[in-house]
């Protein structure tokens, strides 16, 4: 969530904050008790729902800059695209 979309919990009445925390706790517990397949299906449904509102998905400024830098490296021949199957292990290694 980006700062412009965040709400300040301190601005909510105590009873509302308590209700939100309880609902979040119940949701977390329900997710933890789901099977692997149900978790994946729920994630796909959430993504489908989020992607329907693409206009609300605002990329942070650093992302535009990073894409521009990658495009420049590509245009100068400094970087070439690689197959996704080859990229995945490389990205995993970088993350470790």
C-alpha cells in the first residue's frame, strides 16, 4: 500500500479499530487453516480482483526510474533480455 492510500488507524474510533483488528485476526487464522490449493486459488482471485482496478495501481517513482535505466542498458547493448526459466534461478541467487 502506498502512503497516499493508507489510512491512519489512530484517526478511527477505538471500537472501530478493535473491530478491524478482530476481523484481520479472523481472516489471518482462516488463511492459515486453508489447504495449499485453496490458498493459491484465493491468491489468484485476489489478483484478478485487484487487476480489474488497474487504474488504482500506482507504481512508485523508483520503479519508473529503474525501468528507464534498464531500457538504457538494453538500448546500449549493455544488457540483453534472457529467458524467464534462466532468469528465475539468477534472481533467487541474488535474493539469498
